[in-house]
C-alpha cells in the first residue's frame, strides 16, 4: 500500500469516527413541541424502527353537529383538522410522508390510520413515494357513534394502512404472537375493538381532552405485531400520548411530535403514570422461523429428558424408549428420531414428534414440546 493510499485510508477512518461521535442522539421517550415536518428533518436517516401516524383527517364537517334532541355532538372542529383544499392536504401529506420514509430503517414499517375522508389519498401518496402496502386493516368499532341525521350508513370503522419501505424490504411481523393473542387462530385484517370510553377516555373540565383519542388496545396490537422490545417508535401526531403510553408498557422507546400545548400536558401526565410490564411478560411467542432451533438430543444431554425415559402418544396406543443419543426405540420399529419413529408406528408419511410424543413430568402428562418450551425459557434466563 502506497503512502498516499494509507493517508487517504486514515483520513476516511477519522471521518467515520468523527461522524459517529457527532451523530445527533435520538430524543428518546420525549414529546417535542412543534410542527412534525420541521422536527422530523432534525433526525438522522434510517434511525426509526416503526412509525405510527394518526394525521388530521380533513373531515370537512362544515358546521357543528347536533343530535335529534338538539344536544351538541363533541366532534372534530379544531383548526388543526382544517385545510383549504384537497391539494393543500395532499401537499402536507406528501411532505410528512417523505420525511417518514427517510427516517425509517430499511426493515422498518409505517402505520397510518384514517377515515374515508383521507385514507385513500394517503394510500395513493404512500405508493407514489415507493412504500409497499402490506395490509389494510379495518378497525371495526364495537360501539360506533350513530349517524344522527339518518342520511347515511353509520360510520362504524376506520382503516389502517401498514406498509414497508419497498416490495423486497424485510420487516418485523410477530406472526406467532398475533396467533397466540387470537386464541391460536391466524389474526385477520378486521379488528373488532371498542372506541375510547369510560375511564380510558381522558376528559378535562367535563369535555374530551382530544376528540379522536385512540384506544390503547389498538396501539397494543400494532406495536406487539410489528415491533420488538427496545425498538424506537415515532408518532408525528402524538395527541394525548396513546402511542407513548403503550410503548412504555411494552418496553419500546418513543418519539412524539405535537403542536398543541393542552395535548402535550395530558400526554406527559398520562405517560408518567403508565407502568411498564414486568420483564418476563415482555417475552412473546416467536414464529417458527425466528425461534431458536432445538434438537431433541439437547433435551436429553441437558437432563430435561433422561435416557431410558418412556414416551407415549396421547391415547397410549404406542410407546417408545429414549436412548442416550436422543433416538427412540420401540417394539417392531427400528430406532430413529422422534419424528421418524412416530411416523412408522402410525404408518403415516410424516409425524411431528414434538406434539405426538408425551411424557410424565412433575406429575402431569405433557407433550415433549412443553419441555422444549421450558428449556428455551431457561436458556433465555
């Protein structure tokens, strides 16, 4: 290597080192006051794991709403939801989505929630900017507000768009956790959850602190499905802090932007009172692709299942003995793996030995997969 090349190499390493030292630290677990577009521009590229956005819906209500009895409906009439035209709304949406795309890590994802007033415009702009839509989720409200005039169908749902940075992008999806949450059924794209009410609905002086406060159950599902412990979640329209409160509970970090002082005050109080879950409660079921591989022999060599132990199927039709190398032996069947022996005994083309074979453990009959899960928990600890 020539002297000139060495000098350039040293200069490059020094530049990289300086960049690491001077890179701006993320303002984690803070609510930043100001316009989200301007504030997002201060964050470094590819620094955010997931974005949840509940932007203005541009409802175009055109006046106050009243019930048939003449009482006032506490709807969205705030200035932050008003735009002069669709073109103005589209310009605003494109600007904040452009920053969102810059901030997301390559394997990050974005969620945007909206109503029929805005969600189709948002979806088109997402695609224009290169995002890849993964799902549209229908949040079906268990207790929607009725259409008081009786001139339209009751608006009983809102739509969430979940998108990655591109068609080939990898992204977080905790499929197994969602299946467990849904009583071992694959989670569908229609979610039935109630709107905010009762004690969860924050009120100040008898009125709603925020007209469109989202239920924590909705954010809980979103964060549990598409983030991991320690991930950074950005909410550019923070409101009263639902995203921050749920992120704190689930062991995620958050960054929130909000312009309205009254909302910030409520959010700060709410997040301060939120209690994070115990460390053990944060461990979620892993998908088969991400779960650590465990061979049956590992349970034998680590003493979870002793050589000579007797295994049997749930109906006690078949039995086998565990050998020191983790193989099984059964009458009339050559020794083999838990899967191979199980298949041969049943005359079947294949067998999941983890669920087919059972063992008596601590006075209970359990599938050997239960001991595998106990082993995994012990290893994690």
